C-alpha cells in the first residue's frame, strides 16, 4: 500500500523494518526497497522481490556519520568526502566491519555506504534504528522508479508499505565511488569524478 510519510506512518514503517519486512521509500535519487541491513533474512526478501542476483551486494543507508562509522572503516580521505558531499547522492564503498553480514556484501569485505539527503529517508532510518539496505525499488533490469506509483507498478504486493515522498529530485541513481584502493567511480551519477578529485586532491578514474 502507498501511504503519505506522516509521523504515524513513519513509525509504522520503522516497525516493519525492525520486524524484518520490506518498506519502499524515497531518496533524492530514486526510490529504494529497504530492509534491516543487519538482518540477513530481511535482506534475502529484497533479492526475492527484485529478482536480484545474490552476487550483487547491497548498499547500506545511514542517517549520520557516526552510524556509518559503526559499519565501515572510514579513512581520512573518505571523511573529507562525507564532510563535502553527504548527505547527498553519493555511495562510498569502504572496508566493512564485522557487524555487517557477509550475505549483504555478497561475500566481499567491503560495503557501500549511502547517507541520503531526503528527509523521509533520514527519518525512516532514525526511527527504525537500523542501517537500511536499499537498492532501487524495481524489478532487476527495469528502470529505477522515481515515484511511489512506479514502485507499486514494479513490485505490487511484494512490498507491504510504500512511503510516498513525491517525485525524486535528482531522478538518477547515486554516484558510486570505490575507496577501498585507488579512488574509482563504479557508477556515474550527479556527483562527478572531477568534483570528487578536487576534494581528494588527486585524479579519480571513472
């Protein structure tokens, strides 16, 4: 069902996340299909609903730098990027901490961290008290949804609750930057390699 992101409905959505269920929610880029990022069984529901290959890791959405630091090793260079660009449309891949299940990262020792600028997303993460794993809320291979109605058309009854935050402002998926070795753009988005390179003081390959 599609519901407005009222205080009552955000609490309802947060309870669903804590209970291991799925919630679709808006970010500034596209709508995400969210589950408790520290609950392997909940994250398995994301893969099942999307038809997503289990070899593709999930990004964890956070609502603060402190929450990110609980999940990943944040280097001084990555900390500069947090200060400059986050919250915003950037996913940073960092070495993961042991609290993050290997299933969520497809067996790799790194994890994508995303701090969305959208207020509905931030509130949902805070209320749930969990980092939220959330790829785009569409069937794998389909365009990423930018409205709640598009989520419903993609996933239907597979999602117990869709929070309607209106149309996403950016409309394209976040820039993905790998910071586990030499900084490298894995997916282009609104934040460019040039902008990132300016903060890091070095060239960033895309």
